[in-house]
């Protein structure tokens, strides 16, 4: 397993990083799900069917539109 770091700008405009462990680099959508679970644990299982088939990355789109959270980088941990 490899360690990855997901860097994002949170709803306060602060740069934040989260660890991610996986065999491969997470996609933007996988990273967005990890961020949502961290920032909004109660909403982690939110049904995003409103975006289904209309958005390529529904969780990333939801985070940006509703919370101003934007992923800035996904890098391998040193």
C-alpha cells in the first residue's frame, strides 16, 4: 500500500491536507469522498442522485458548489 496526501482548500479558505492509503493514486472523486467524510461525517452517506448521470464527479462537484471546498493536489507522501 502507498501513502498519498490530498491537499484542499476548506470552507474557511485554509489549505488542509489529509492522508490516503491505497494501492493507486486516488481519483478526484475518491479524494472528494475522503474530504467529505472528514469535514461532514454526518453527511458522509449523502445520496447524490441529483447529480447522478449529470456530473462526472458528483462528490467533488457538491463540495465545491455547496461548501467552497476545492481539491488542489493529490501527491504521493514522502
